[in-house]
C-alpha cells in the first residue's frame, strides 16, 4: 500500500489502506481539529524530532476492555498499602514532560517531541486530554496521559520514578472509567506490560467497530476527578484478578 501525503485539507485516508506496519500517512499538522479527527478514525501520530508527522493505524490493535482489567497479587498489595496518592488532571504538563524524558533515546531523541507536547497540552486545555498522577510524599512519581473521545480513552504514554507508581495510577484511572461507563481503552501497540493488565490484540476491523460505537457517547470533557476523593487504597477501587 502507498503511504499517503497529507495536504492542508482536513482529511485522512481510510485506516485499512495502511501499510503492514501500520503506517498510513505523512505530513499535515497537530492542530486540535486534525488530532481529534485522527483519533476518531483510529489513527494516531508517532514520529521523531525533525521528521515529518507520521500517522499510524496498526493491525492488529491492542485494546483493553475496562471490565477486563487484571491486577497482580503484588500490585494489589501495593494498592492496599496506600503508598501513593492518586489524582486526575492536576499535573498534566509535568506528566507529559516526564513521559518525554522517560522515552528519551541515547541520542537525545524522543517521539514525544516539543510539537507533540504543545499540541497535547492544548488538547488538555480544551478538555480532551487527561492525566492520572501518582504522588509520594508530595512529589509526582508516576503517571500517564491520553485522549478521551466518546466512551473511548486513547492511552499515550506513562512514566514511573518509583516502582509501581504508574501501575497504581493506571488502575485508578481504569476503575474510574468503569464508573463512567467507558467501553474501550486503546493501547495502540502491543507490549507485554499492557497485556499483563488484560489488554489483548484484536483485528483493526473489529477495533473500528468498537470505536464507532464508543463515539456515539457524548465526550466527558473538562478536568476529571476521581469520584472517591480518598486514595486508591480504598477496597472499592480494587478488582480481584
């Protein structure tokens, strides 16, 4: 399949025309309108500093159905100890910048470019991008961020400066998404780490059907907060594996 070159027109080719590795298109920009259109079509940007924007729609797709969330015995123990305080949308910019630093290559390159950081901070201000934060003794030690449209959450990246910090934040977020009747967590590409939480690969065609259904739900915009203001050690936030 050819890789499509995007012009100024706000349009993407159908995801099923992507190459075998998932690459669909090159070019365009990271404007709010283009990013929201991309995610609503199952497409996301992923590229390095200095390169043109690359747009991807992999097949298969790694997804997590919120109700399928699994937690290991050791993670449950960490949660029960109440080591971390978990919040939502209180430190979006520090979270995304920490994620960028975590994914920094030896040559100083990262796929979370300055352009990407600015674009997702803008989406956060518009109420579409959200973060989950993990705090220890008043310091940010872990977290993750992603995009929310309809009843779908598109996970982007996570970081941890203390063992278990990002995992506890992820569990808290997914449990909250269940309370809000979210139907889909898009994990994008396959990793053993995400599969350990219950994520599994599905054909892109199935993902697109699920996404279309999720987009019929109104988007929960604005700053998010955990329903339960106490920390993640509450038993009500735990699901036995």
